[in-house]
């Protein structure tokens, strides 16, 4: 490796050899740097992106992993992966090849399963623990496939178990009944906020789906919302999953409200966003308004969607119907999230087994 100055041009250059992903040795040279430090930095960055993991730290390799994932994943998924970085700081400066199963095991015990000394409860929730550990396993799988790492230490460290996370809590804690929602919405003066909250509660939309609605996605004649895009902090994207692309029927009382709202927009075009002036910060605004009103029970914005699902379930609709309206892939997903709202299913199973048992006794 060499960084030197070209006496004729007065510029610095970097010249070195590196090993690509196939193991070949390749010579690389780049000229035109104003300062020696610029040439050194470019050389270091190039090697990090193009060589295997032998000389790299966990942090350098994770950045390399994110760059490789960028053209393959949604912007929201990449944002989520970047958020994991803060959890991997205890491993960040370690050489990637020096991280062993016992290293991961110690990180799990000391960090993921840490107890808050004041409350004597776990700092992270069950789902957060499994999400963080799952991302670590995915990362080391990538290292094994594309960077020559021999084994996955996170996988070899074993499954995380702990007495306080062995039993899965209900997924949905708080919901509003229609009377709760109508009372809350009566305090909301802004038409865009009123309509936005109403679409989540009465149509079961996700936040990004509602923010991504365009004028052309609203068919008032057929009372349909066409979910065709998702708006995230990173911009406009495709819906969350293939099953999220769907048509959602609009309850009749909302038709008039939507129509009047659109009439007040300034020269809307087919591609004009229905909620052009709202951002993802509407979630914070929703919670702050409840605090200001001392409104109970207090919900997260996404709980309006859960409240809609609860209404459908209480009305007697099957998991298949609920899944179709919410944009879930199948009924299993609905039962996973809202299964505790279907207690009658347990009774049906018990009755069926009792009948089978009685028939067997008679034969």
C-alpha cells in the first residue's frame, strides 16, 4: 500500500492491492487528491467496501452490510436496520473474526436481558429483544455468505430465554369503542386531522397508507379507498406487503366528510396527496392531544387500526374477512395479533373434541 504525491501535478494518489469477494488480488490506483489525508481516507473506505472481513471491525462490516442491502430493501426497512446500530455498540469496535458465541452470549446477558434497577423489570420488551437478536443473526448470516466468515456466532450462541419473556403477552392492549372515538374527535378542530384519524378508525388504514392517499385513490361513487402506495419518513414507497395493495370500502357517514374536504383543497390534481400538509409526526400530535385533554384510555396512533379490527371481530366477521380488509397476508396473521379477541373459537374447539370423544366412547 502506498500514498504518495505526484510531483508533476502536485496531487496525492493512493495505490494498493486488495482481495475481492472471489479471493483475487487486484491492484487499485486513484489520483487527484488535494491532501494526503484525503487519499488515505479513500483507500481505507475502498478496502472496507471491497475486501473480506479479515481486517474489519463489526462496525465496518455492518456498514458494508447496509450498503449491500440498500438496493434490495424498502427505505423503511433500511431505516429500521440503522436504528439497530445503537444496540450493537458493545460489539462495534471488535474485530469481526474475534466475535465468538460466548461474546454474543455475554452481550445478550449484559445488554438484551438487562434489568432496570429502579423497577426491577426488564429494560426491553419481549418483541424488542427478539427483533434485535434476529437482526444480529441476519447480519452474521450475510457475513458467512458474502464475506467468508466461517460460522455464525449469534446463531451458535443459542435461543434467548428468560423467565420474564417466556410467556407472550397479548399483542393489543388498548382500544377505543366508537363512543370513545366520537368523544375524542369532537375536540379536534382541524379538518385534515379529523379526517385522518377517522380513516384509521373507521377504515383500519395504517398511518403510511393514509398519508399516501392521492385524490385519484378515492372512488366516492363506489365508496372505495384504493391503497396503492405508502408514505414513510423516507418518502413515497410501495405498500408494506403485496397483500397491503387492496381496495377498502368507506362507511357511508365518511363519504360526505371526504367529499367536503376535497372541495376545500386548492386546485387538487389526481396525484395530489390528500394529506399533503401532514407528516409522520401526526403520531406525536395524536398522543399529545390526548395528554392535553387527559383522555382515557390513552392510545398510540396505530391503536386506532387495532380498534377497527376489534369492531369487526365483535361484529362477528371471520379472521379471513378481517385480514382482507386490514391488508394482512392471511387469517393466521389476524389470529396471531387479535387471537385473544376470538375466545369463542376455543369453545368451538372444545365442543368439537367433546363430540369426537363421546362418539369414540359409544363405539
